[in-house]
C-alpha cells in the first residue's frame, strides 16, 4: 500500500470518529486533505463528496467558503460533470459579487 492510500485510510478514520460525535477542531481541514488525496489518486467523484462535507462544516469564513467552492468546481470538472462545475462556479462567484457590492462590505 502506498503512502497516499495510507493517508486516505488515516483521514477516513478521523472522519468516522467525527461522525460518531468525537470533537475534532480541524475537521474542515481533514475533509479537504481527504478530497485532495482522492484527486491525487484520480478519483474526483470521491473528492466531490469530501469538498461538499467541508462546505457543511461549522464556522467557515467567506474566504474559505469561496476557496472550497472553487475546489469543488474543479473536482466536478475533472469528474466530467461540467454542468455542476459551471453551476458551482456561478453560485460562488455571484455570492461573492453580491457580498462585495453590499454597503457593509465597503465600510471601514
């Protein structure tokens, strides 16, 4: 078994522990590492699942959310799902543009 497979196994153990209710402060980072491992392994469909879970993690700031949407769109494109990639890309671009145009965004 290669190091990538070993990393996936260890990260999945952590995710299972979190799913069972054990607290883990870097859960969003764990999901994104797992997604990247699956991308490196050539399995973008699995990466999509983990990027979506990362987006559902609590306490994500807008900059991180934007980066996750970008990574999710890239994984969708690699999986051959161009409609989802475009939709994901459009949603986060529109949300970012609306936030940037709001009066509170330009206030010091």
